[in-house]
């Protein structure tokens, strides 16, 4: 049975299993185990499922310290062919994540920012299973976080929360529950990283405000089915956020290193650099859990004050401390510049996409999805305005008319007539290549241009279209409905393109006079 998104129950189940494997691929299963599990999920031609399985493979390989480039490339190729905005955004973000975390030098052209911009703009489009959209939003946020674009990351986490709240499809209940867990953990990690960076530049007030805003209700989301390691990490992050906010820590037990850093942060907030440095001594090397980058850097910065405290506790740092503080400020200012540039890049990409979409709408027939008369003229202009000498390649033009279409509308109604036109458009689309054109000129008139084609091939293609229309199950649209078409076909070189349509139209007139339902050529 099909749901509103066209997914069968088996396919939806395969998608859910693929998302479970994605989670298991991050630390639980080896690449070989993931490969074995992936082979038992879905069908080879369920391309949406295959995108997710390649994502799982890439995560497992990356977690094992290997090069996941092959899986990421395949994921991107399949997602591009699918033309699913959310899955394409997920693939682009996965590629950006690989570039951020690459252990080897990458080409300068392999910047993570470019695919991140494309992914962010693609996610402006709605639709599709909410699990795909949520997965892509989370992956974009993770990459943005790693690049220091924390504002952008937080926006995408907020959009994920909104998407999950607005779509509670029962098919995805288990998967969205996992995604909510990832969202909660990642969001707290982001806010801790951000607050620690603010503390590093000396803005303890901003750090306290950010940390305090993150705390209310944060422990309430922890569920019994969370992995124990996730709970320990999450509680450690909350402990440090409490210290940054100037609040007493909660009752949850945390690692000794986390507890020591929390005490050091409290001392640093109280303007006791010597005490803070003593508490932070060696902490950076003792963390048994994953901590955000700037949390680790803050622990080092606090510890670095130890030598100054031993030299008399001067409130003015020595040259090494001043040098380090200046580097921190430069790093912060660079982040702000890069964040502004990223905002500009996304705005430009959105404007370009909106412009392209508007252009497509102008040259697209809304009923059939084919090019309209403007699209046909634009296609001819593009072929004729190349500035290159005309090559001897042959072109073919087909003028196609639906036989007795007025009778279809009169007998079965205009709604059925519109569906007939849409079905014929689908048949035409299936019989043209990317270099060709299928267009609806108006009413029941269609044109097909075949580029670089021999006469025998174009005649066979015209007859294939004729037979496909004749053999289509029209009875599914309305009982007693039959449909046929007449086709006029003409060949010529590129320089003859402007007149090909007129010649094909004359052959169409002959086809109709000779009894319709046939192909006539010159």
C-alpha cells in the first residue's frame, strides 16, 4: 500500500532500517559488519535506500580511520540522479564533512564551504519523508559547527526540531525518536563549544548568558534508551554549562576531568587565575569523553595562567599570555568574517536558485512539465547561437497532434483530457535524450526535436512513440477511452532548424488526411 509520499510499506521499512544502520555505523559496527548488514536491506534499485546505505558505509569507514571518498562520491551520484532535494543535501553535507575531517591534505578546490552552501539552499525546499529532511538538516548543522559557523548550525538544529514537530508520521516514529536524541546531544555540544569560545576571548558575561539559556529543561529530554556513553557525555556538557552560567552543578555524576574543569571555570569566573590554573592542571590530557574543541582549548588557556600566577599573580599577562590572547581574538574575528561571508554566499546561491526556478517556470508548461513555446524557442536559440560553424549532423522535428482530442474532452470531461495530455507528455519524455527536446506548443500540439540523429533512428523513435500512446492503458483513466496520435516528421541540418517545424507540420497535415494514427515523413 502506498502512503502520501508514494513509499510502499516494505520500502519505508527499509528506509527505517537504513537509518538504524547509520546510527550503528558510528562506533558500534566495523566497516565489514556495516557492509554485511547493508547487503540485507532493501532492493538494489531502491535508490533512496542506497543513498542512506552508502552514508552508513562512509561513516563506518571514517570512524575506522579509513578513506570514505568512494562511498561519498557514490552517495552524491545516486542522490543527484534521484533529484531529491533532501537526500542531495545530505550527500553534499556528507562530502563537506569528509573535507572538514580529512586527515590528508586536500585540493584547494575541495573546500567544505561550497557543498555546504548548496546543501543549505536545497533544504529551502519542502516535501519528502521527514526523516530525510531531518537527517540532512542535522548533517548540515554538524558541518557548520565544525567550521565555526555556530549561528548557522543552531538555525539548522532549530529547523530540525520544527520539522520533526510538524510531521509525526507513524512509519518513522522509531527513526525520528533517534533523530531527536541526536538533535538534543548535538545542540548542547554546540552551545557549550560556543560559550567556551566566548569565555576564551574574555567575554564571560556572554558565555554565562548563552550557557544559562541552554540549561532549562535540558536534563528532561534524557530517555532510558539513550546509550550510557551518550548520557555521560551529555551530563558532562551540562555540568560545564552550569559552571559557565555560574550555577551549581546537577546531581549527575561526571568524570573527574569534567568536574575539575568545572571547578577551574568557576574559579576563573571569580577572577582567581592562580586557583583556576591549579584546578585545570593536566585536565586537557585526562578527558575520557569527547568534548568540544573550544572546551578543550579553554582548559589549556586556563592552565597556561599557572606560570603567571607563580610569578606574582600580576593581573597583566606576560608576553606568552598576551600573545596567546591575541591569537584567540584574531581567531574569533576571523570566524566572524567567515560567518558573514558564508551568509553572503548562501544569499547569493538562494537568489540564483530562485532566478533559475523562475526561468524554468517561464519556459515550462505547467500541465505537462514539458517545455512550452518559449522553451522551444530558447532551445532553438541555444543551438543556433553557438558561434561555431554548423556541423553536418542531422536533426529531426516531430509535430504531434492528439487525434479527435475535442471528442475526448466532450465525452469524458476536461479533467480526463488534461490527464491524457500529461500521460502523452510522460511518453514523450521517456523517448528523448538530454540533448533532445519535447515541448507542448499549446492545446493538444506537441513537438519533439531530436539532435544529431540519423533518419532511420528518428523514424523508429516516432513509431515507438506512436505505439506507446496506442498501447497505453487509457481505460485506467476512463472506461471506453482510447487515444491515438498523428506524427509529422522532417529531417534537416542545424541551419534548417527554424524551418523544420513548418515542414513537420505539413507532414502532420498529410498524416491526418490519410486517416490519422500514423507517422508521415518527407
